[in-house]
């Protein structure tokens, strides 16, 4: 069997990509492909000497044999797969949801595109169970800084590893916390619309304070749960200086992480006698509510992980807003209830809302919303109410457990630039389903306006 991982998850054209590879055959090669809605073959390496290396614990650098691959300076920015092929064996079929024989990396761009698409490497590794552990299963412990610790230098992280969690009821082809589940389809849609985004990882945003300033719009899609303080600070500065950010996802910026060992591992404190020290919103944690960053929070939303979901979809709160242009939607209309999966779920972020007319799906911000971190100028544009059937309705501030309005809240605010949130993890899946033209038109409206 052959497996591998990149030493770092991104590289610039003209630099050297380092892959660490273990195999039990004498020789292997690497076929490089770019994901463009389909795989585009780029080049195939020569045969290289194979060495078998043992697995290590999930919190350690696995230190497998390293191989350098110069990246041609003319390779376009994109998401790339290193397809690992063993001599004298039939290669594993190339697929976006491979759990072995592949490693994912990003080739960064020169900053000429209006759009930069950020991949959530940290979140993928939080759920990467290769080596027997992750943040959600038997997490290895760290004392300094305190918390759970997992390595980024092992197979997995988007593709090529084992992922924690049950398969999606609506799409069992790919685990949720992988490139295949949300990002691959959204990128395919972008390319079909004629967009040519450049790509980066959250580690690039962590390390390069000026990266985003070369673009007009940053896109985050699906499940972007784990953020370091520099990641968040650099996006906030980008927006304050007039840049735009779109979150076509949810559970965004829920946990704070600390990158250690030259960004080879990360630590997150998710619970203990004093509470979760790395919860962004909590007073015992970072005390910086994610609402003030994205406009919404999972605290006001909820989760439905297993089985089919029943939802009303999104109910439009302001049909005159430009995001609904061309949709024929009016205030009070609903959309997204009948896509597969339903657009609402499986995790949702909401704003602190109160019901104006719950029967007709009309809501407004609660008077104390600013105390939760909601920007004063946040505009609630569509609401997907969550009822008592949802498997988790977090305890909201100022309400008894399970009480108060929980919802997916679609909206935006301006603070220099514009921050848009879809308020639901499965927006990309519903977009790929293609059965509700309003979802596609809203997505187009948002991206074309904020990238223009």
C-alpha cells in the first residue's frame, strides 16, 4: 500500500513541493493533476525508490521519506492531487474522495485574480483520524499550550486519510470533512461560471498578512471551523481595508487553534475543569464572539447530523435586496427546502433573532443582539428556522436551554468591505444539486457583486 502527505499544504510556482511517501514496493511515481471541476493531468514523475515507513501517533510528525518535486513556474493556481502509483501494481483509481494513494496540495497564485478561495486545512486535520486519533476520537494531549494536539504531517487533510464521523445521509460518496464533500463541487461550479479564482490554505492566511490584500474577495465554503488568531486577524484587517469575505458555510470560526512545531501540528483546548479555553465566544476562552467576525454563530443555530432532515428552507426577509435580483423571490417566500440535501443543515449558524410572525417566517434581530457580538449593521436577509426536532439546539445567552429562536441566518454587514454569510454548511451541496435556481442565482449575485 502507498500513502503520502505534503510537508506543507501549499507551494508557489517555481518552488519545490516536498512529499513524504511510504510504500511496500521497490519503486513509485507521482502523477500530478489539477482539480478544475474534473482532473487535468499536469505531469508524471519518473520512478523513485520506495521505502516502507511505520505509522506514528497522530500528534507526531511521521517523518516519512521525503521527495522534492519542482513546481513549474507556469502551473496555474489551483488545488492539486499527487496521485501515488506503485510499480507493477494497478494504480488506485483517481478520485476526489480517495482515502489512500493521494495527497492534496495547493499551488498559490500571483495575486491577479479578484477571487481567492481559502481551503480549511485546519478543520480537515481536526477530523483526520489517520494514526488512530483526532480531536473527536481519543485526542492526544498537549500541556504547553494546553489542549488536544494533532499533527499536520501525516496522511489525510482533505484526501488520502481516514476521517472521523458518520457518512452523510444524503451523500455517502465522501466523508463530510474532506475536499470532496463541499469544496470540489463548489470549485467546479465556479469554473463553469467562468471564474478563475486563485487558491490558498488557511495556513497561508495565518502566515502572510498581506495575501488577501491582493484580491477583492475571499471565499470560504462548507465547514471552516478551526481558526488561529492570526488567521482571523488577517481576514478582519482585509475587510476593514475594503476587502470582501463570503462564507458559504457554517460552524465558522467556532474553535481557536494554536499552530506549533513550525506549523507541523495544532493544539486546541476544547474542555476541562475551567471550561473550553479555546472557544472563541466564551468568557473563559477567547472572549471574542465569532458573531463579530462573520455576523452569526452556531450558538444561535443548531445541528442535525444523522438521517433525513425536515426543514422549511430559507424564508426571505427582504425581497428587495440585491442578493435576490433575478430570483423572483419576494419577502415571505421560501427556497431550498426540497434540494438534496435540504439547504438548511447539517450545521447552521444563526443571528440572535426574535419572532415577529413565526407562522409566516418573519424574524428580526433581538434588541440585545449587539451583546452577543452581532455587528450593528448586520442585515438579516433570509432565515431558516430550526424546530425542536433538530438534534442539537445550543444554549443561547439570555434564554433557557433549548429556548429562543434557533436558525440558519443568511445575511451580511459592511465594515469597510462586506462580509456575507449563508449560515448553513450544506449550501455548496444544495448548489451542486441544481434543483433550486434561486440558490444558484443568489450565489452568482453575491460573488459577482463582491468580486467586481
